[in-house]
């Protein structure tokens, strides 16, 4: 079966949704202020910016910020990921092919193998690589100079970054979930780039159901655009957005089928908890890391879930949202 043709115009439009400068990046005001100071100082000294560590849930803009750093410094960026760097030689091949001032972006940097991480230390501090050539008694250590580069590391699991690696970053920042006002600005900007007609009510409806995440906001915008094209006149207003999101099973709070499955298991299968993370993950057929990194942050932001020493607990608003009666065994949890 032949694959469907890909519209290059559409691909280019969706790629261009990524902000190109710090001024275009919406939200994360404190992080932008810190980053702006660091970037301007590096420009004034005509030096590469110091190594940066960005952490936070998926889809908040860590990758976008790495590209912004490269563009602000008029540098090239080389993206890779922790799992892709399996051997020290993989890292050495990338570093030795960089130019002065280039940005090396390592996504999911907490998943770097230990032997690769140890080779990275002198590269970050002294811009040198220590490599072992050969094996056994004939093995030799050689030291190679590498260009002065900037490492931008991104992670969804900041707690798994080792102490020695974390200490070598000059700036470590955490991205937070976005308020609806910032997401509305992102939706309106993306709509302009995609050539989609949308009013403030339609943009707000998409924004408030985007789980605090720009990536989800842009994804929902594209789905609502498709709905408006097929079942409306191509214009996204409030009613069209609400109808589209109902079709795609995104509820009033922004919860999709996966979110509801987590909440339903906690509320109806486990009586509100407490329940361990692994048990909850098995109940909904997800990995514990996925529950913790993808679904829980927004459910906790809504006040639907609490983490306790004994496990996850559903709150009274969670029962109300699902329309489930509160069992007597769970009522005492709400006062803790």
C-alpha cells in the first residue's frame, strides 16, 4: 500500500510553529529573564554561552528553547538524545565535528550511559576529550581538544540527573505548566502561522483544554482546524471549538481518554486510594514513568490527585468531575 503524499507546505507550516527568538517565546517569564541575561552577557564577551540544563514535563518548550539559544547566539545546533549516545565514541564523533560556539542539544540527558557521561565531564569543563585507545596492556589514553561549545541538556526527570553532571551546568531552569492566558497567545500565534481563522473565544476554548502544555495546544488547534474545515466554514469560533473537542474526546477540563482512565481507575476501581504508582500504572496499562511525567502533573494542577507517603489519592473534585459518589472510606482523606 502506498503511503499518502505529504504536503511540503503543511510540513513547513507546522515546523515554523516553533518560536525563533526569545521575544517570540510565550510564557515562562522568569526563565526568559534569566536566559536573556545569560545570553546577552555571553554576546557582550564574545564567548559561547555557558552550559544550560532545562527540566520539566514533556511539551513545555525545552527543545524550542535550545533552538532559540542557538539562534540568539548565531550558532549552529546539533540535536541528539541520551539513549542515542550508546558509546563514548558516539559522543566523541559529535564533539569533534562541532565548530566554536555551536550548541549541542541532548534531549533526555538523564538517560546518558554512565561511561558516556564520564567522558562528557572534561569536555564540559576543559573542552577536552580523554579517550582510551586499544585494550589490555597496550591500551593508551589520548587527550583531544574539542571546540568551545554550549551543551543544552533537557530532561523530564531532573531527579535522575547525577550530582557530578548537574554541577557542571552553569544555569539550571525548570519549565512550569502554562496558564490558559499564555496558551491562548500561543494558539493565536500558531493559527496565524497556519493561516487558520480563529476568534478569541475559539482560541480560549482550545487553550483552557490544553493541560497547560503548548505542544498539546498546537495539536488540538490542528485537530479543530480539520473539524472546522470539514464540518463548518473553516472558521474556528467558540461553538466550533467546543463541538470539535467533544468529537475528539477532550472534556471541559482538558482531560482526554487517557487522563480519564487514570482518574477512573483511582476513583472507581480503588475507591479513591491510596494506591501505589506501579499498581495504578498496571490498572491503566501504562508505564509508571508515563503516569508520573505525562498525566499526573496536570491532574495535580487541577487538584484531582494528591501524592501521599502511602500512594496516590483522589480528591473530592475528582469524584465530582466523574460524577461518582464518594465512598465513606475516602471521606476522611479529604481532610488530610
